């Protein structure tokens, strides 16, 4: 029984690769919204911020490029295995070659081009995401503390202060805010006006924290003694979960907060609520870890209020 010729084997492999590629393209077209987003958080009725589409495209594009490289690599490996395998009637050693200059140039040039292309798109998108040159409509200072958050609404001269969630594992659907997964009625809520450019000023009161809103597809570290800033424009009203993305101590898992993107009228109403509650001025960066202690009043457990 004779083995198949190398030419026929190559045709079979190329045909199989083409079919696999076509199936992959058709499958991607029929995939769900979650698959098309690369399993990143998102909604079918609109982007959450002005940057989520850009970040999603960079993520998905990187995976597509990696998949193409993988398919080509696997295809070449299988082709070499099939085309140059030892046959029953062949008892000679294959020709030994020390080097192949065109192949070595290709091995060097192709990865270099790939890296440069990936660098270009990453640098372009990250520069846009981290650009803070625009004039913000709203300025909010977020202060991370062990193990919760303080929010200074700088334009309205009011603040809100939170305490960490003690029983994270005991949360149920009834504890969620507006049915949004990951939220809780027992943690502070950050209010943002929709379609307004918000500039966040991030500070830490004690150790390194990380301000993360998963639905925004972006996070930034909060480092003691260093102030970080970024801008974003929420474009979809809704309730989202926020958390600390940096291990910061014993109750790190309870360092949660909610985010409510609301209309300008609802945002102004919340500012008035904070003002009527006497929460005017700004919370400072003085170290304070008093939380959930019945022996302290709210005024005694909060950091010093400026102004």
C-alpha cells in the first residue's frame, strides 16, 4: 500500500485550513454579543462610556491577531509533520541544512512587524484613554481607605463617605441595588451625570488601592503621596459595581462601592441631599481607620472635613 504523495497531502491540509477559517468567520458572525465583545462587560443597548468601545476593539483585535498567528503556526507545524514524515519505503536520512537565509529573515521580520503594529494600536488607544486635556464638566476626588471610599464632589462642595462591607459572602439578590450584580445597599454610591465629562482625582489615605469600575473597562491605582487623574464620559444610565483591584489588607474583599449614572436632574438632586444632610466641604487625607464602631459617632469616625 503506497502512502499519499506530498503534493496531495499539501492540498488536503490547505483545504482543511481554508474550511476551518471559513467556519471560524461564520461562527464569529453568529456569535452572541458577549462573544463579540471578547467576554468583556458590556450591554447591547449602548456603550457605558465614551472609551469602552475603543478598549473593546483593542482587546478583540489583539485576540484576533493572536488567533491568526496561532492558526498559521499550527498549520505550518501540521504541514511539516504530514509532508516530511518518514515513509515506509524511505530508508534514507533527510538532507541536513545548517541554515536557510530567507527563512531566518522572515522569522525575524514578521515578529518585529507584529510587535510594532500591536505597539502602535496600543499606544494610540491608551493615549486617548488617559488623555486629560479636555475641560471637565464635573470634578470628583475619590479617596481610598482601608477598606472603603470617600467621594468629594468638588464642584458642589459636598462629600459622601462609606464603610466597608462586613459580610461579603452573605449578600443576596435582595441586597443588590437596582438588581445590578456586584452592588450592595450597604456600600457607598458614587453618582455621575450621564453625557458629562468627569475628571477623577484619585488619592489614598493609607496603603495602595486601585479604583476599578469593571463596566468602564478601566482602573487606576491610588498610591499614598501621589495623585492620579483620568477623565471619562459616562454615556449609559444605569447602576454598576465598583471595587478595589489591589490587595490592600484584611478586608480588601469588602472594599466595594456602587456607581449610579443618572440624568443631570437626578445628579443635582443627590447633591442637594448631601448638602441638606450637612455633608458640605471636603474630606481630607488624614489617616483614619475607624469604621463600624458603636463607640464612635459618625462625626468622630470620619476624617477631618476641610472648610
